[in-house]
């Protein structure tokens, strides 16, 4: 199927699901009085915030021109006014208390970190040990609490961020419904909409993409197994980064497979993306992927220094970029491809046509094993109301129209397909990861390339996923029908700083 046909089909399915009622309505009760009194300041704050990136917001906060409380109320007001987007799954009842605490710390002359007083949203498969639930969009987990903050949430809090709430998503991170599953739909959150119109919102980090694009937060965190950050970033005209496997802890993130799962930043600017990514990066001794990364000679420097310093480099000048065949998208993209080639060359990049050999791992088998066992472990560790995906399916069958209106075909296939032992799974993941990294290295070495790019949103196959390679989504413009478009870049595992340098150069060149 051409990508244009897929995107059009998705847009139609998503439009048809707009009338599906949310299972979990947003609760504005903790903020009603403050929102009412904020109205007299709302226009002034909106003027200050409009177009401001995170460094500018921090400058406004430091100068006293803006308070974190007012910035948080600004976003809460926007969320209420755009509630029909279904981008936000739930709000943190203590969001204003977090903002007031940030203001007190700032007034006292202290600084908690790079995101001090900045409101962010996280995807609703990331655990928090507060009053919010952690649901993956699933009806059975609608009132389920995680036992503690995920490590990446602790990192955000340490950086001073105001955790505003959680975003909608493709239920169970898009490894649940009958295929082709609608991006951005969950039983709890309903159908997420693209703020740019009747277009595919992308998935599975749909709500994170929609919320950032609609200005409902300063930036947001998504998660990715295979495309779930970069795809909605392209669909919503954002900068999005799927980091190298192991750079960000997966602790208390509801999994699909630990072979490829990671969290990552989604933002309107390259700077915001990099600042958020630095806040998320951190070594977790209990995550084997973090341990592997720390053992690499480049690992300690990445954990210690982050990636945002690379923004100032001329990341495209004289970079040799292998461009994969981007056919299979549709005629509507031809002008966009010509424009992106022109822009990359103008910024100094050298584009080299690239073909890569077929790579055909047993990826569904890998995902199935990781999903069945990983979710069971998460449910058990967090004392959830169910303890297995089998029990999830059994619960949903009692009311399929409400709990699984798009079926459970992928979940049921995963349950049937889960035939490996843990040792067999580990061996296959190691073998295919080594083969994937060797394949990418060979492609880069064969033509003296620095990075690989595709203009096709489906252009990167499972080799890049299993390699744990970093991926970067870059916005480029809008098609004649108003749909955002862009392209994706990949590097070797641990090439994150090089990709961030490209993001900074690309933004300056536009």
C-alpha cells in the first residue's frame, strides 16, 4: 500500500471514531477557581508564551515576567478549550502545587534544573507514583496506579519540570487491535485528533504529538518500539527523537518488548527536543540496555554530558547522507521530496542514493514474547487488577463494544504466537541485533556515509529498530492538502549527538 493511501485510510477511520465517548473524562475540578481568576491575565500570558521555546520560557520565568503557576494555567486553559482533540488523557491534580513550588524555589534564588517550572506531558504508558493512573489506554487499567515513579519521571522531577498530565495513545502502544488499527485510539481516551485537520495523527505516541502541536504543553514524552515517536512527530510537524537503546531507562514503562522499547522527546523546536532529551537521559543499573550502553567507550560521556551541546554544531555541512529509495509514498509527495532535497543540499549535505539488502527478522515473534511476558511482569510489580494479557482479553470480551471496539486481533495473535522460552528469545535478540548493526555499518562504510535518511515514513525497516539505532524526525512543511510532512534520519547506535547536530542545523536552515 502506498503511504499516501495508508494515511488517507487512517484519517477516515479516525474521523469515524470521533464520536466514541471517552472512558476517562478530563477532571478540571482541582483547577476551577484558579482558572476563573486567571482569565484577566490569560491574554497577556498567551502573548508572552506564543512562539517561545523552552530557553525563552525559562528566561521569562527568571526575569519575573512570567510565573510557573500562570504558565501552567495557560496550558490548562488551552487543554480545556481544545478538549475535543482528545490529546490529553488525564491531568495531574497537583499540577498547580508543583508550579507554586517551582515559583517558591526560584524566588529563593535556587534552580532545580533545565526544565525548572516548565510544564510537560508524558504518554499514558509511563508510570507515576502520584494521584494519576497509568493505563496504556486500556479500560481494565482505567483506575490502576503504578507503585512508584518511572525512573524517567524521577529525572523530569529532578530537572524541575511540572508534570502536567498524561497523553492519549494508540491503546497498548498500538500492539492490541485488529489490523490496520486506528492510530491514536484508546478505550479510555477515545480518538486523538490531528490539530492540523482531518489527517492521520500518527501513533502510538499520538496524544503527545497532538498536544505539542496544539500548544498544550512546552514539550512531551513519547515511547517507541517501531516508529511510535518518529511517525506522530512527522504527522504533527514536530521534532522527535527515538534515542539509542539504553540511553533512557525503561523502568516502569508498560512494555511491548525490551529488545527495542525506549522513551524519547517530542517538541516544536530542535532546542526543546534536545533539552527534554537531556533531562530524560540517565543510567539505570537495573535496565540491561543501560548497562550495555554504559559498557561502551562512548556511553559514560553520553550519560554525563547529554546531547544538547551538539545543537550548535554545523551538523549538515559536508555530511554524506545515504538516501533510501522513497518510492511507495504517492504522487502527492513528489514536490515535497524535491523541496527536501533542495533544502538539504543548500544546508551543505551531500545526498547519496542508497540501497540496502533485505532484512527479515522474526520481529512479530520477538514482539509477541516481549509483550506477553513484559506486560505480565509490569502488572504483577504494580499490583494491577489483572496480571496477564490473557486476563485483559477476558475482561474486554465481557463488553467488546466499549472496551475493544476495534477488536483485539494483535493481542490475541501475540498470545498464540508466544512459543519461545526466555533463553530462546534472548539468543534471537542478540543474534538479530548483531546482524542489524553489522548491516547498518556495512551500508555506511560502503559509500563513506555519515547518516542514512528516508523521505518515506515507512522507509526504515526492523534492522534500525533491532540495532537500537537512534532515529530523528524532522518537519519540512505541508502538502497541498494541509498534511504535515518531513523525513527521518538514522545513525549508528550511539550517534545521538550527530543527529541532534543535524536537527539544530536543519532548524536554522529553514
